[in-house]
């Protein structure tokens, strides 16, 4: 499984753990730090592009590279999952706009989520999810809206059979959240942001439903048996990173 993260300390979190439980080795790459993206995707079961503090509209070379790479993955019809920034990069690759709200409102903390008819037909969704963003995406042409929110109306979409974009962060563990609310405390003064204590309270209240949803969602995304493969990691353990193959 190809995993794209954007900072030296970033990890795939709970999604990485669940993919490892399904028997997938993780090829973790950081294009922002100079890692190349593979030219050949034949050996990958799928691609996950995670979040980061940068914008999908930035002029950084790696953002353009990831946008072009996402367009190629989509064109090849391979499983692709975008989380927050990754979802916005997917939207840009499909020709949609990514932008902040005019009033500057953000989503940092837990906020309500409502599934559309298409989303409910796919699976049951949690009522609140964890966010950390100040930009949102328009729904790309040809995409199917799966979930909506109050501040940013487009929260999840599906493109084709196996490409999904999520504006929220189901990968976040409690340990990750604790780091985020310390390193990102300066952002709690933004319009709409929740205080760090509220994040931790939200974890206790909402994370069980998110955790259960994630297993079902990954099963649908990858079309794999829900049971872990023999010899897979125990739940909560650290995902393994496979040695990187040279780009071909």
C-alpha cells in the first residue's frame, strides 16, 4: 500500500494500523521532503494521501506533483483514498475548486456529519467526526457526494468505484490528537475552532463510532475480507513500513 504523508513526524495512524491488520505492507513516502512517487503502481493494492498544514493551492512543486499523481491514479482506476489535504488534492486533480470560507471559519475539533442518500446506501456514518482544516472543496464533476457538514458542505465524495475523498480525519489516534492540540494550539483562536480540552472530550464521546465505521469503510474501499490476515499485527500496534523500492 502506498502511503503519502507530508511532514517528518507524520504517520498513517489508525488507518495504517488497519491496513497492516489486513496484511498490507506500507510504503510510506514524504514528497514534501524529497521522496519520489512511484512511476509504476502495479505492485500497490491502493494509495492513501493524508493531510498536512499546506494548501492544495500552494505552488510547492510536491503539491503539483501529488495533484498530477492523483490524476494518474484516478485515470488508472486504482483504489485511492484522500484524507483532508489529500481529499482536496483529489478534488483539484478532478478540476474542482479548493478554497477557504469567505468568513474565515474553520473546522478544528469534532463537528456533525450527515450522510446523503448515496452515503447511507453505502454504509452507516458516524454522527460527529474529527476535523483540522480551514479550506474545503467543491464537489468535482462526476463525483457522488456521500456526506455533508454545516460549515463545509462537502465532507466526503466517491469518484468511480474505488476513489474516496474524506475532509475529516478518521486516522487520528488519541496519541496523535494529543500532539496536534499541543503543536496547533495557536489555531484555537480561529473562528469556529474548538479548544483543545473539547477535542479530548469529543474523543471520549465520538471515537467509538468512528472506529467501527472505519473498519466497514476500508472493507468497502478495498473490497477485501474484513478479517485480518494470518500473522497480521495486533490491534493498536505500530504499522510496519516496507523498504522503499527505487522509482521505476
